[in-house]
């Protein structure tokens, strides 16, 4: 059992490349959305 198969991701195949890619895309997408929201909130009146 790898370290990625412990903790929150306690399901079979949690350390597969596709599961890691999906998780990375979700996390990076959420960060990008927050940055976009903050930028447009800060400079909406300009």
C-alpha cells in the first residue's frame, strides 16, 4: 500500500495516475477561479 492510499483517499486506485490528475485539475481550477474572482472583485470599478 502506498502512502497516497491512506488518509482521506481510502479507496482502491487512489494512487492511480488518473485519480491524481483529476484531483490536481480540480485543485488548480479552484485556485484559478479564486484568483479570477479576487481580481475582478478588486478591479471591477476601473
